């Protein structure tokens, strides 16, 4: 995979949202910062050194930055 850099507006929007250190659901990320394929964006952020935790609660996935 060729990950975008943190200069990417798409990655910046998600990174800024996750910078609060709180958990965010896939749907919340999609609707708040207007991105699709959240799992791919998370992968790209990880490739840029971000530590992001991922877990499932029922049918919902959550993401939380651990390096803030």
C-alpha cells in the first residue's frame, strides 16, 4: 500500500478528529469529517506513525488515538 502523508487533507481531517484522544465510531468519523473507507484512512495514519486502537462493540467499530 502507498500511504498518503500527513499533508493529505483527508488524513488531516481524521487525524484532527482523533487528536482529542476519545473513541470515535466509524459512522461518526464518516459523517463528521466527510470521509469514506475509514479503515483505509486509519491504515494510512498508522503508516505515518500514529498509534490508533481499534475495537468492536456489538456491530459498531471504534477508533481511538493512543499517542496524544
